């Protein structure tokens, strides 16, 4: 029997299983808690396994056929990047949320506290500054024995690849639309705040001018009364 070691990272845990040649078995720790068993390595079974795994447990699974017709499984998931734990702790002690501190360390090069703080200052108005950063994590599982790769398998593999890229592109477009809406709303709020500030300033200036006019009027009346008294 040919044994494969599968390293499949799901929801922060690494699941290790040995898969014999005549039995395809994947167990995941995702909320679906499904165990998928397949009795042969036919094209349809392999493709069905990936499709079921993709549908039930939601990693992006793509079948890749290389020049030697070796079969590989390529899993892609998003995970929080590793950062310097000491720097992260220092930032949290300073009062920064964990997500913001992690994002700052990741994007500033994970080198120093000063760089991370400078990054936070430069990006404090970012909409996603308090969202935990995510990076792609690729896990490849490859067989040591060649399998016949049919045209049907290549087509379905390409379909999975295109579907994954399309989903990612659509998600990026959705996020960009949301960011654009937020920028527009922020612009409107800024303009409204500026209008209110200008209106308040105009009212203050008007009140000051009115007060000055009243003062001038009282001064003139005082002078006139003084002149009347001098005549008498």
C-alpha cells in the first residue's frame, strides 16, 4: 500500500492522516465534522472528493497535473500572519488592540516597535485598521506515483481554478465597493461638519457685530445726552 501524509490546516489546527492507496480518507475539524471515504482512485472519484471537500468544508481545493502526470492536491486558506510576540505584547500593553498591533507589525516589516507605531500613525484612518490581517497559506499534498490524467480531469481542474479566482475577484470588488461607499460617506460627514463649523462661525461673527453696533449706539446716545446737558 502507498501511504500519503496529508497536512491540512483548517481553522488553526493541523490535521494529520495517512491515506493508503486503496482508501481515500480525509477528516477535518471544521464545523461540518464530515469524514469522506472513497474506495478507488478513479478520475471521477478524485474529482468528486475535491468537489465534496470544497463544498462541505470550504477550503479552495484545486487539482494540479504536472508534466509527469503526478497528481497533487493544493489547498489554499487564509490565516493570520506570524509576528514578533514580544513586539505584539508591547503594543498591546501600550493600549493598541491586538488586530491593529498585528496588522502594524505585519505591514511594517515585523522589525521594531518604532516602525509599527509609525505605521499605525500613518494608517490610523484606514477603514480596516482594526481587522486582523490575513495571508494565503498554501499546503501541497503530492503523490509519489503517477496517475492517468484525463482531459475531463484537466477541464474540471481548470474550472475549479477559474471559479476560485472569480470568487476572489468578486470578493475584492465587493470590498472595494464597500470601501468606496465608506469614503463617500466619510466625505459627506466631513463636508457636513465643515458646513456646521462655518455656520457656527458666521453666527458668532454676526453676534459680535451686533454687539459692537449696540455698543456704538449706546456710546452715541451718551455723547448726545452729554451735549444736551452742556447746553442747559
